């Protein structure tokens, strides 16, 4: 079983690489960003609350996210090959909650993949995606805020997994296939 976390700054390619990982390793993809956008589209109570945070580039409060993700994990009984968590955990509090949640289910994180991309490239990718994505957070002002929030709140999650010996940094610059090749090398060694 592979329980993989893919993390990194906004626009680093978490969603893009998750699709390729799912295809090759048959993991269940759980993206907190996608789950939240679905709630927003359906105008649920959670979606309406989340929208105000997301459009400003802030994080949605930890407890809302932890509850939503716990439900999603428990709803995914078909994930016997494992899961790929995209965009979660994004704070040390979320990382602690995740490790406890998995331990309660006799599971553990296999590895955290940290996609490393230069800020200039991140901004270019997100502005380009914003031309067609319709995402309320793909604009210059919100992108800058998301990058700041990443540095202060999410970067410390890497240290948490380094201490557990589960951290793998991945060069996220280059073509999508080149980056996937680097990821597959790491995951093949963990299978
Ligand atoms: P989320 O949806 O997770 O957004 P994000 O972290 O800002 O990341 P993105 O989805 O924008 O980028 P990505 O890394 O997936 O890159 P992608 O593959 O699309 O979260 C959105 C918001 O929800 C957060 O700001 C927060 O408010 C809230 N939220 C979510 N999770 C939360 C949590 N756990 N706690 C609290 N709040 C939470 O690639 C980007 C673009 O680049 C694409 O157009 C792609 O085609 C292109 N691209 C990809 N790879 C390459 C490449 N190698 N070369 C050129 N282009 C590329
Ligand atoms: Mg994404």
C-alpha cells in the first residue's frame, strides 16, 4: 500500500502529477482543493463558508478541512492500493491530525513528495491557467497571497515529515513527463 502526500506551493503541479500517479499506481486521489470546489459549486454550507477564504487566498480553518477529509477517507473503501493526498496537510496541525487518523485505521503515510518550483514559474503557470480555469483564486493579487500563506503555514509541514524520515524533495521544474519520471523513481523504491 502506498499512502502518498503530494505538496508544494500553489501551481507546483500537485493536481497534474496526481493524475499520472493515480493512473500508474491505481491510488485514490483526494484533493482538498477539488473537494472544496465541489462543495462551492453545490452551494453547501461548507462550500459557502469556504468560498470567502479561498477567494482571498487564505486557508480554510483546520477543523473544517480535517472533518471533510476524514469523511472522504472513510468513504473510500475501494482504495486498497492506497491514497494520494493533494493539498493536504497544509498546516502542522493538519499533519498531526492526519497521522493520528491513519494510525487509528492501522495505516501510515509512506512518503511526502515536495514539488519544488521557482516562484516566477509558479506565477506564470497560474496566470496562464487563470485564462480558462474560472477559479476565483487564479489572479495576481490572490496568487501573491497564496504564495505568502504557503511560506508561513505550509512550508513547516516539510520539517514535520523530515523528522519522521518520510520527506522526499522533487525538482518540479521541467516538462510534466520529466517530473513524473522523478516521482516514479521514488515511488517504485517504496512499493
Ligand atoms: P488547491 O486547490 O490545493 O490549490 P493550490 O495549492 O493553490 O494549488 P493549485 O491547485 O493552484 O496548483 P497545483 O499544485 O495543483 O498545480 P496544477 O497541477 O494545477 O487549494 C485552493 C484553496 O483551497 C487554498 O488556497 C485554500 O484556501 C483551500 N484549501 C485547500 N486545501 C486546504 C487545506 N488542506 N487546508 C486549508 N485550506 C485548504 O498546475 C498548475 C498549472 O500549471 C496548470 O495549468 C498545469 O497545466 C500547469 N503545469 C503543471 N505542470 C507543469 C509543467 N511541468 N510545466 C508547465 N506547466 C505545468
Ligand atoms: Mg491543484
